């Protein structure tokens, strides 16, 4: 399984993160530590600020002038890295992430998928109802919408024909399908049926034209499956 990696821009420098970490019950910056309320070991580390970080966030949602200024001038980056075990560990990591945002992190960047949300954009998400939402990214290419980041859930990525369709609705469909496959432990194999509603049934079929090749860092070793309307 591919590790998840989340980065949080902070307004405090590396040398002054102790108080911030205490708020989220992270006792030390180290590899393979246990954080209260989270049953899986996490690698926690702090890195210096990086340039052009604002651009990553702007690609996913519009930033206010204040948000743009804060992220541009972030003083450090808090990283958490780990590997999910099951649905309960997902909820535990989500809870920790909510605490980090509530403690004052300026946003969240999912390095494993490329998704990025400012703190306000994250707070608008319904994490309880859609627990995979901020974990995933979506890219449209040549009339096909692809998900990114599902290997962290031991799942292949998903795709769907996006020609003349509402991109937002299709993102919701891919997200709903991913949550169904992971949370209900449904095998993600060719022929699996996904019933979105009484009038909408989709079948998973092996994607003939995946977005990335084996040499790309975004390559999902479990492949990509396209949703075909039945």
C-alpha cells in the first residue's frame, strides 16, 4: 500500500512549533510515533517553507487575498505520513487532521494525490459524510475524468467519460464510488457493479488508456478502472 502524506503550512517557524504540536497532542517530531487517538504509527516532521506553494492551493479553490498572503508567507510545513489499516484508522487520521486545521494550520496539501485545500475550504467539506474527499484529486484529460490517490486505500484509481458532462457531478460520482469500494470492502475488479441509484448502475472495466505510465510518480500499481453506465 502506498503511504499517505499530508503537508500543512504553518505560520510559525520550525524552531517555534512546540506549542502548536502540543495543541494536537503530538509530543515529538520523529519517525513512527503514536499520537493519542490514532492507532497507526505516523512519521511526523517539520520542514522549512517552500516557494510557489500558493499556486498549488489556487489550482483547487479560489483563495481570498488574506489566505493567499498567509500561505505565501508560511514559515514552516508540518508533515504527517503513514499507512491506513482499515476504516477505523481512516476516521482516526481524519480526526487528527481536523485538529491540526482547528489549531491554526493554514491549509492541507495531500502529497500522495496533489489535492490542496485552504483551511476555510477544508472547513466547508463534510468530512463525516465524505471521509475520502480531501484525500483525492481529480484530473480531466482528453474527455476523461480520472481520480488520483486511491492507491493509499489499496484501490485502483477510477475514470469516467467526461465529454459533455458536468465535471462536478462526475467528481462526486467517482468519490462516491471510491467510498463505496473502500468502506464497504467491495472488490475493485472488472465486472463489479456500482448502483448509484435505481436508474444509475455502473460497471468497473479495466481502463485501456490510463493517465500515467509506470515511470510516473503518480502511477497506481493497482491500475485504473473506468465506470461504464449500464
